[in-house]
C-alpha cells in the first residue's frame, strides 16, 4: 500500500532537530527518505514554518527549508500563514508574495496555526487567503486542538471555529488538523456537517512509543477515536498524517491502521489526500513504494 503523509514537518534551520532526537532520528533529508522508504510513504506534505525572505520588510510565506534549490519529488508543502505582523501597509505586498509562491508545483495549500496565532479561523485577516485558495483550488489546513506551547490560546484552536469559515467559504476545502484533539467529537461533527471540511489524523501521539503497548495501555483513547470516526461514517473525509518528527513514523502508521477499519486504509492513507490536495496528481513521484501490508 502506498502512503501519502498529509501532515508532517521538516526544517534544516528550525527547532525540529531536538524534536527528532526524541524519536532517535535526525531531521535531515537522508533520514526522511529512509523513513519514507521503510514505511511505504511516497510523499509528505510539510507544513511551512520557516520564513522565505521573499520580500524585504514584508510578512513572508512560511515554507519548508530543505537545503535544496528544488523540492525533492517526495516532499511538498503548505505555506504557513504568518498573521501576527500583517498590517495595512504591508498587506498588499504580503498577499502578492503568497500568491507567487502558491503557484509553484510544490505548494499544495495554506496552513493556519490557530491557537498559536490569536485570531479566530473566520477572522477577516484570513479572508484574502481563503479567496486565493478558492482561486487556485487548494485547501487550507488548520491547526486545531492542544498547542505545544503554553502561550497558545485554545479558544482560537477549537474545531468549531472552522465551521464558521466553512459556511462562509463553501468552495474552499478546509482540513481540521489533528482531528481537533481533544475535541474529537466536535471535529467529527464539523466535518460531517460541512461538505468542504476534512480531517487529518496527525499529532494524536508524540514521541517514541511501542505501537502494541500503546494500543493496549491507551485502549480507551483509541476506542474514543474509533467511535466518533465510525459515527461520522465518512472515511472519504479522513487523511493520514504523522506530524513527523513529533512521532516515530512506523509506529504511528501501525496505530492509525488500528484506528481505521481495514477496508478504508486505501482511502485514508492515500486516495483522500489526492482529492484534498489536488495538485498532487501532477506532482507525485512515479516510483513504486515499499509495501507495508
């Protein structure tokens, strides 16, 4: 089975070196490719965190810094939206920088860091980006749920805030990242109610865990996930993501496979990402993936 990792992180200049050390690996391209090959992952969608420095004095698109002049064929990105310093003076220049970079084949959509940035998802500051997403037929991925930093404000990261944007921008595909965890019930309701809202399964576990032991010791957590995904009964709206390097890739795949009924593995681990990130159909490498089944 081929896998698309719809939500991961990568940076050769960011703070992921220490994060990767927590799972006994390096945050570099050789390690990433080795992990992909071992796990059958043909492509990862990285969430942009590094400043692109495209425009001096402007708020630049946040990108994936990988150390190459061109993206490796197994890595693409969502442009991180840095809202905290957007002003009336730099707004036009900022939007132009985002639009230029969005037209690159490797730029598959946008990423909003709700909670880390103190704006509700339906705030007008995001509306130009939603209109751009509609124009170029790309999705908007939204951080929801718990934040890694105590400086995050959870009211902005609640998955119910996505409902407002989804209703007001019905032609834009929105992805509730991390399945809204811990607000899993709310996340599944928003995805079930809105035809343009999807879920990704990233970030539900952190660190290096033994999958068998985790499934046994956290059986209640796993059953909670399974119950509400089954209640939603729309596995065509669910995508696999690892949040690597926050979690070990192989063990994370095994855990998500235990959550998702086997008959939906093909959809969740591969097909649904093609529907959400539609630029992937022309971008994916043609190499054959290693099987994991």
